[in-house]
């Protein structure tokens, strides 16, 4: 795949925080905290009034759908397993939003031998919720709402399948690592995911009824993808060999990507692309350069008056196992998983260097 490095090394070092004047720390309020099972993780998406979380409650083993701002009571959907041990598949889910609805696909273990795939649709206008049992099964990887029904990508038997209007085998062998990152816009629709069978970060592009698969990088266990305001596909990925976070951009992915170094970091296992009022933002966890506390969650963002700034949003003695972020009109919401799931509210005004 064609690549071109666009930023000079001097800027890369500046973004890495080597100039201390470009770093600030914020004391961000925690707007939600809850005990969460680390398996199968959690999801965060935007809503019309509040971002929504989906997670498996550690104590009840129930799959929960909750508004981050507490505007509606948490919905306990199903006790997804009665087995005493942690189950890698029970509660595996995909959460996404369309214009008016939230969609949640999840696996519910009915018995030791039986996993059932369910679909929850919640109207963000009326608040009504519908739950359907689907006639197919498999670990949900990504899904899209279409006029013909759900277009789903499911992992089973070490292969990736497409179910719905265009059903069929997509790729084998296939073994996902970490959740897929879904994107949809007028320009592009699809998802990115790291495949441990191929040891590649893969891009799946939906082009009408056709599906195009591209290999992006030989790393990318920590990655995110989105479409920017100019209609370019952006893929953010961490290269642990060079300790660099890289941004892949293209208006035509089949013709290759421009590769832009974003920053240096160590110990990064999760990251996110966010669209802030002042431009793009890059959220990531890393080992703190000062040693104590040892770990931090950082946001690299652009200020027209001050250039690139690095803001430390959270400090901890434990690394954040996973990060998700959703920008809203009023603030950026950042969800991070340690021993509990925490959601931070980051005010945009506070990101301006003081």
C-alpha cells in the first residue's frame, strides 16, 4: 500500500509532548462509574440527547444499556450467562446509532451449548424498545441498518460471515482482536478490525452490494476509524515497534493512504479519533513520562491560537484497558475501563491552554 509521511520530525517530537509548555492536566468530573465485567468489554455511541453505554454488569451478569447523563434509568436487558466462569462470547455485542434509533446486537447464552443472537432497537424519540431473536448466530463484529434489514458481519468457526440481504462467507481464516471500529457517511461505509489470523489491520468497505477488503498495516491492535469533514477516510493505529501513533488518510483507499505520524507514545493499547470544535483530536492511553502516577489518558488536539496541545485527562496507577469517546455539542465524553468503568466529561473550554 502506498504511503507518504507528511509531518517533519520536529513536529512529531512537539506532538509527543517533548516541549513541556504544550502539556496541561485537567481534573475532569466523573459523570458515571459502574462495575463492569472486563469480558466482553463495553461500547459507547452518541445519541440525540445523551451518549449511551452498553456493558455487562459485573455483579448481576446482565447486559445493560444506559444513558451516560442519567436522563433515563439503565435498562437491564438479559442475564447473559449463568455459568460461574467468564465467558468470552456471552454478552459480546455491537452498539450503533442511526438517525432516530439505537441498535444493539448481542449474544445471550441460553445453555452451555446454545448461544442466541438478539437485536434490540430503541427509539430515541419515543423511548420505546423492541427485542428480536435473530435466526443466525455468531459473535457480532459490525452491523448496518438498511432498507432491506440489518446487514450484519458475524464471526464463527474461525471465519467472518455476512448475514442479511447479502449473506455469504467474507473471509477465512479470521480471528478478531479487540472490537471493530465502524464508520458511516455519504462517502464511505464500513469498518476496520485487526485480524490475528492474518496479523493485519483490515479495512472492509461496503460499496452498494459489493464488499471490498483491504490490508492497511501489519499492526493495529489499537486502532480507530472515521470519516472527516472533507469526506476522507481516516484510520488511526498504534505501531508498537516504533512507538508511534499513525494516521492513515485517503479519499480513495483502493489507491493507497497518506501516512501521517501523530505522536510518540509508550504502552498504548487503546485509542480513539474524535472530532472537536477546533479540529481533530487524538485520544490514547500511555505510560506517563514522569513515572508517578504511572499511567495516563491523553488527548492531543489543535488550538488555532496555540497550535497542538497535549492534555492529560486522567492519571492512574493502573493502565486503562479500553477507551471510547463521543463528542457532543456541549462536551466530549470519554469512557475508560480500569477496575470499574468510568465516564469523564471534558468541557471544550477547558481544553484551551490556561
